[in-house]
C-alpha cells in the first residue's frame, strides 16, 4: 500500500521513537514494512470441466507496526534587509 505524504514527513516507530524514514525529497519512496504475498484466486483453479470454482487460496499475512507520521516545518521564504527600517 502506498500512502502519499507531503515533503518533510518523518516516519517514527511509536514504541521506541526511532526514526524509520525521513521523506525530504520530492518523489521519494520508502518501504516501511513488506506486505504479505497474495493467494491464488478462483481463476487459477478453473479447468474445462470446472469453469467457475467456488474456492480460492488465501494469501499470507503481512507485517504490522504502529508508526507516527510527523511533519517538519520547512521555510519557503527568507527576509532580506533590516525588519525595522523605515
């Protein structure tokens, strides 16, 4: 599963507080946890005599982890000159 997040998002482990990924570039993709493998659908078990089987094979479960998505503040504007000049 892909989740789109804004640039500057930090992914942390909720139990340890460890930083898993720092998404600081545009288009950056990080794998946080691998998913499970998919099973075989009923079309895999279809034959010429059994054209619409009513069973399928389940897939394997993926890993689960609770994470915290934290957005860092990024400055887009800079000031030039003295702010109190008249």
